[in-house]
C-alpha cells in the first residue's frame, strides 16, 4: 500500500480523503499549505501527492513546481485535486508539473481507482503548443506574484526597521529620564549612609535593614539604566573608551574580590589564574572589568551550588609569522548547566534570555536566575569596540549532567600612542 501526501487547507476535504483511502491500506499524510507540504514531501518521501490548487501562501501550482525541483521528488506523481474546473485549469496544472488532474467534488467511488491508476504509472500530458502557451502565462504570473511578495517584504522590513529605531530611541530616552532621579536618590542615600552620619548612628536595626534594602535596590536600578545606555551606544557606534595601560593581574584580583562573597554563599569554587606574567594591555580597564563581571555573573548564575568557576588567560599568536600581533585570550569556564548549540548565537542578541520569561528572576547570582538579557550583548559589543571578539563553547544544555560552558574573550594588546 502507498504513502500519500495530501496538501489541502480544508479540513473536511482532508477527512474525506483519509476516510476513503486509509481503509484500503494507504497511509495519508496531511499538510495545510504549500510550505508545510514541501517540508512533508522531503521528510516523508510519499509515493504520491494530492495537491489542492487554492491553498494559502504558495498556491498549488507553485508548490508543485517546487516539489518537482527536488531531486528525490522528481518521479513522485503529483495529482491536482481541485475545484478549479474552468477551461484551461487542467492544462495549467499539468504545465506547472502535475502528473494528473482530478476535479472536485470528489467522486467517492472513482477516487480510489484513480489513485491506483496513478500509482501504477498513469501520467496525463499536455501538447507542446499548449504547454508553451500556458508556460508563458505561468511565468508571467510567477513574476507578478514575486513582485507582490517583494513589495510586501520591503514594506514589512521598513516597518521592522522603523519599530527598531523607535524602540532604540525609547530605551535611550527612558534610560536618560530614569538616570536623573536615580542619581538624586543615590546622592541622598550616600549622605544618609556616610560614615559618621547622625541619621545612621541614631537608627535602630530595623531602619538600618530598610536603608540597606533601598541602597541595594537603587544600585540595581542604576545598573539596569547603565546597561540600557550602553546598549544604545553600542548599537549607534558611539561607545566611548578610555584607553590606558592595564594589567590583567589587577583586574583579575578585583574580580576575585568582587565575587568572593557570592561564590562562598553558593558554596562554589572560584579559580583565578595567576596572570602576572602577561604584559599590560592598552584598553579601557573599566570596560574590560565590565565584560568579565558579566561573564562571571552568568557563570555563577548557571552553575549549581557546589560547582566550579574558573577565570584564566593566555597569550596566543606569539609564534605567528613576523608582522602578526599576539593577542590575549581570556576564558571564563564553569561547570554549569551548559547552553544548547542552537542558542550560541542568540544569547548575544539584545534582550534574549535562554530561559522562559515565567522563570525570570532579578537576581544576578542565584542559580538559574533570569535577567534583562543585556549582559552578554554588552560584553560582546565592548569587546568588538576594542577590536576583539567574544564567543561561547558548550556541548549541550543539561541541568543534571552539567556539561558546563566556556566563554572566550580575545583582545589585542593595543599600542600605546607615541608622543
């Protein structure tokens, strides 16, 4: 018995054909439009295809032409099963690549016999003169359809660009508007919590805890606002870098100090390599620290309690031919849940989060906590602004086996300007 693919958007017609053919031993596979029909033809390798002409998107003519162009589908009979019965419709279907033509409404007694005939080798044809005429008409119609789709895609692309520009402007405006009151609040909090402040010295323990919570919240908001500003600057190419000689050793020590309490609370092991042998880089030290903080935050966040996070660096390219500048390669390795390969490029896109939004958490360090999806895009943007690159290596996502991830940051050493 045969495997039959039926491309038809009308559910009643699909049910009728299945009810007629499946009791005879045939397997009927259904597709509701041209695109899914093409994919089903490639995946299922049917023995015969029934094709409705009036399907949405790519019509039956275009879908037939596309399927017939596939090497493995060239000999599979495609039968037009359609209500289009005007003069010339049969010839148009055969010219587009169909091997037969069955008119609707379906004759329930004749359809199984017709299917058997086509499975046994029956092929309908059209005369060369008719084929030439209808082929010319078909080509014109294809070009018209293509022009229409190009116009629609152009308009859609323009709308996407317009919305992206509006979103960027809104983010920039919102960040600037938020930064002003936050700066004032942060300033007042600094006065209240300054050493020797009479307010803090006279406050009870409950008040101190409240103030500490407000400080943490304001600092978090200031970080989000700064991330929003960084995103707009990176996208606009206006990110300003303050270059100076910087030693990796000093930055690594700073990172180790900043994350020591976090990893201790999570019972994790933080391994920071000795990089004192690496010569200074000509970079923006604050921005490089920002990259590593973002990478370490992710590593800690996606590594279970008791896991391991490592920060290391090496010089690469020193043995390259003369004229090729060596680079420094910084690696952040973790023993966390890993990242699925199909997400490797997506995690560097703005606002992308691997986890579903219902699992979102504002924590930067709690296990599997979510975020705004800006840390990695900013890290890559800052790396590229330095003339470097940032990418990830991870075999899979597995919260049980924890295959881990490696983020590699490569930067040029940079050249100190000569006065």
